[in-house]
């Protein structure tokens, strides 16, 4: 099977009897295709409530400057971690990266998310005297398959990887056979094995093995830098890998959920549940550049203040159900994407609170190197739990880290 560390990471000097992969040979892949932060959704500052499915980075950070605090400095922050990629995912194959098995899909797409919301004197829902921190998770139940171009690029990278590895190992064997220092160590190793009765844990034998491995590594590195056929293939391999984009098309389903804590007067010991919920995002991603998404979401809002028909303020638990859709267009060869979404919110357990809706337009630009800039403008929910301003205008910067494969 094709190893993902050779296909995507340019770790071309494979772990054979001669050597191990040097982490410095790896290249950074541009994997991040879209924001993926359920915690930001719970705090109400995600640029889109209906998120496009994406292959995730190991570590993603999102900064947002919005209209809520009249400042150009970021006021809201989100951090998302993908444990499977954060801890390197050794031995992953391309077959498993395109696997339809739930176990493979779950661990490769699972995200732990946390976010904080800055002081907002204009919001009726968030008290500027308090501190808000949300936590969430997200994973795919079903994901799309590799595009034709993705599969073809992987095959090309695989072929180059195999050629380079075979060339390096063949040359290395020839060099080791004629290297006096290595042959001397090999002879000493054979003699030591005869002397100690093949005790492989003998300290002297282990020391000889260590010297042989170090010499192998030194000679291997020399082959890579000096042999033209290896160097040229390596350069081509890195070029293809750095320009490589994982694209998936077809039907998908994502699950997300979490909760927000409100720290009264910013005191850690005085925390309450501000809201909690779970939602499904589903739809299709197509090679024409169009993506059609849908969402169903349940949110629980405890101890919210609302006005009854007579205008009397009351406190109670409010449950809401959201349903909506989003349409995205991103030309296959363009870094610019436009989208629009609409979501209708109904109140499940309170006839006194009116339903509401949200409409948002997004303009997104791929800056490359796992960086994306998004501008959002539209109308936020109003009248469901709180009254007040409902204009959305935000600029969001997303950066992904840990994309060396």
C-alpha cells in the first residue's frame, strides 16, 4: 500500500534496513479549505453557521475583528485541535485517507474546539462584565471521495517517491559495500555476535549498531545532495507536493456540538451554562465549483430573560430549532469564493418568543500557506432570546498549523 508519508510529505527516504526518514525533508501542504470551529458557532461569531467540510490542519487559529467593539483589533478568538494529525498519524495510507469506514473517517476529522468572546457593550445577549468561553467537538459521519485530479496527483507523487527511494537504496547499498569504515564496523559486529552467542542486547554490540546507523545516515544524506537523478526527482516531488490540494466531492454529513460557559464578573468559580447544542451539517460538493449545504440544529438556552405579551420581563429556559441552507461557488482554479446562507429559527417551548432568521453573505479569499481571509455581512438572529442590533459585519482571519505530512 502507498504510505501517506511518502505520498504527501515527500519523506522519500523510507524506513528501510538502511535509514529512517528525516523530519526536515517533509514539506508543508496547503490543506486548509474552510473554517471549522463549532466553538465559534456557539458564541455567535463564526463567519458562517453552515460550514463547508474540509480536511483539517493539526492546529487552527481564528481571529475576528467585528463591529461589536468598534476596534480594529481582534475581539474574538477560536482555537481548534485535530488530535489525529497533531500526533503525527504515522503509517497512514492513502487508502485510509479516502476510506469510507466510520472509524477511519471519525479519527481523521475529529476536532476539539474552544473559543472566547471579547467584551461587547453593544450586545444584549452577552454581558460585557462577564467572560464567555465555549467548547465543542466536530467530526464527519460521511465524507466525500477524492477528486479525479487528487487521485491522479497522488499516483504521480507515489511513482516519484518509489523511484527516488529505490534509487537511494540501490546506491546506498553499493556505497556501503565499498566503504572501509562501514565494512570494518560490520566485521566487528559479526565477531561480537560470535563471541557473545548472538546476544543482541550486548552493550558493545548495541554501540556498534549505533555507529553503523549513524554512518548509514551520513552516507544517505550525501547521496541525496550529490546524485543528480535523486536530487532532480526530489525537487519535482516537493514541487508537486507543495502545490497539492486535497479535494473531495460527493455527499457528506458532519456532526458538531458543545456548550458555552459564562463566568459572572469574570470570576472562575462563578460559572453558568450560557447555551448548549448539537447540529448536523449535510450536503454535496461538486466538481463544477458549486457546494450546496443544509443544517439542522438544536440549541438550549437556560435562564434567559424575555418579555411576555404584556411586556413583563420573565426568566425561563428556551429551546430553539434551526433549519437552513447555504450555497457556495468557488471556481476550481480560483482562490476566491462567494456564498450566501439563510437559517430560520423556531422556538420549541415558548409561544411568547417570536421565531427569527439569519441571512449572511460571505466573501472568502485563499491566501495560500494554510491561511484564509473571510468577510461576512448580513442579518443575525433577533427577537428569539434578546432584542437589539442584528447587523453582522466581520472580518475573519484563519491560520492552520501542523500541515507537514
